[in-house]
C-alpha cells in the first residue's frame, strides 16, 4: 500500500470532494499490466503472452503481463505499456507519410505506438535529452522493427534551432510530477512535495516554447502528462493558449464506454490548487472540457492527461530552410560488398527514396525526408543495415527485426528447441533435408525475424547479439514493468 504525502491528500480532497475517497482507495490496489501488439510485424499472433481482454481505447492494446524473455517480446511483437498511457498515441493518430516529432520519447512506448499508425512511411523523429535514456529508446525502436525513425539526444532548444516548422505533429509527453506513477513507483512518492508540480510546470513551459517553433502552420501539438496536477495540466494549456493565441484546442473523442473524463475548466485558476492569490484570466476556459483526463477510480489504468491543439495555418512560414540529408558516397569496395550482400540476401530490395548513410563503418538506411544531421547526436537513423568489415559485410540485428521473412532469400523457421538454443547463443543444426545455401540466414520465430545465423557445413552459426542472450526459463520471474 502506498503511503501518500499529507499535502497530496489534502490537495486532492479539496479538488475531488466526495470522489476523493474512491481516488485514494485506488492507491491501495494492484497495478493492472497491459501491452500493445505491433502491427508492423509479419505475424501478430501471440503464443506466449496472456490476453486478459482489450484495452477499451486502443485498437492494439490488451491487458496482461509480459515476460521480457517471451518470444513475442524478444521479436518485437509486443510492447509492455501501462493501459492509460496507450490513449495518448490514439489521440496523436499520425498518418502514413507525415513528419512526426516525439519530443521526450524515452523509453519508447509512445514512439512505437505512433509508428504503428505510420506503417513505415513518413518520418518519426524520437528525441530524448538524457543519453542513457536515449539508448533505451533506441533499443526499443530497434526491437519493434521501426524503419522510419530517427533517434536523437538533444535539448528542445537545440532541435528547434535545426528544425523550425518542420513537423506536421508534435507529441510532448512532458516530464511531470508523476502522480500517476505513485501506485507502481515508490520513488515518485518520495520525490513529491507540494511545490513539485509548480516546479515541473516551469520546465514544461520552457519545453513548450521550443516545441511550438518546430510545428508547421496548420500542424497539431499533443501535450500529455502522467500526473493529476492542474498546475501541469489545465493550467498549462490555459497558459499555452494565452501565450500563443495562434493555437486552438481540438476536441478529443471520449466514447462513453471508455470512462474518459473531460478536463476541468475551473482548475485553470490557481486558487483551486495552491490556495495562494488567485490568478484568474478574463478568458472563458470552458474550452478545457475538450481535453481528456484518465482517472484511476473511473477506468483501468494509472492515470493520464491529454490535450490536442492546432496551430493556425495563417502563421507565416519561417525564413530558415531545413536542408536535406547530405548524400553518402560509398567507396568502390563498399559498393561491391553491398551489392553482393543485397543480391545474396534479399528477395526484392527497394530503396524507396531512402538513402544509405555511413557512421564510421556502420551503414544505415535513412528514412525519406531526413534533414541534414551534421553536428547532431543521432543514435539511430532509420534501419541499421550492418557493418563493413574486412572483405565482407555483416548484417545488423536491427535489419532482421525490421523486415519480414518473405523479403529475404533464406530463412529458417525455428522450433521450440531451436529457439532455446538460439537465444542462448548456441549453434543451430537444421534438418539436413532443407536446401540451405552457404551464407546469411534469417532466423524466424513464430513467423517473425529474430536475428541472424550463417549457414556453413550443415549448421547455422549463431549471430544473436551477446548482450541479449539468455537462458529460457519456465518461470514468470522476468515480468516487465509497464513502460510509458
């Protein structure tokens, strides 16, 4: 049972009135696990993940706990994500071909959700200011098989200087006081104090100042938090619209069966939250009903706030032109090795307006519409194809996860025993009757790529990354925490 701060209890008793009893009671309950199925994969059928019912506001969301060593998780078919957090991606709902920015993207729950809508088309830029978290984001982008994502680690100000008015939609799942994390994270409780939401609100305003610079005229800004604090929710949207009158609120659809609530217009006034001098504005904040609140006492989930705003198409275009990605010229030897690898490995390989880009000896296939990235901290640029080594090209693990088995000339469908050996790093010995040729083989688990092997002399040498290897257990002691 979570021991809640006295100031927190006092605040939400005042705000919620009679409903506060049910609100506080939820903190005594257990956390409901959930996940999303990844439609980018060749086979979305689950063999080792429980399905305890569908999340009511997410087309790919299901209730149930995910093991980090489950086949569906290792091959990127599922992403463990708290149920109410899944509503945010549904609100953004990007279209294939759009340019999307996920500005505070780690660990990757919302980025990988947005990618599901985009169907590998367009540009999905995922940014995280802290490098250690950006690496986790990049790993999840790889596991889920995203081909059109750029992962970077920059401050919002650094990004806005490079990419003015570049994006059709921007998601800011803002750093917040994390009150919706109290039930699952005791650290969130320990760091909370009565002024904490206001401190985070100041940071959120700084980030929003930069976010609006990167949104094209007519584009949409989706703002979300995992906190209940009006300072970071209704008051933040009221501030944004007063500061930037070119923005208007768009109504978020809230089907009755989802039990999603309207935002609270009266909470835009600070007298409702901190008891200090009221700072009311002359504006009519009835519009804030268009925002969405997900309360744990009203639905299954830890809680969220979401607002969708649209920037006027009348805003003048920026004079700063974003330059396109500079072309990479491969050496004659690299061209030869790459041509050989493609002919021996792919059934039908198409660039589709994408272009190869080198980082040292590592080759990436950059998404269409990639801008100039000179001087930027980029962790992932579309698909990592592989690495040039002496007299050979070695494919990357990311390539095996990003494409479907029927796109490769050679694949091997692993049975249960093969899977146990493969994820442990052992050699796999296929049935001698199979007509495998010497060379790279896509290792397939339940219809999806799981990694690479190389067939030589009747056996498949294992190229499953050493850092990902594990021993398959029959117990459920490796269950994942839901990730936002």
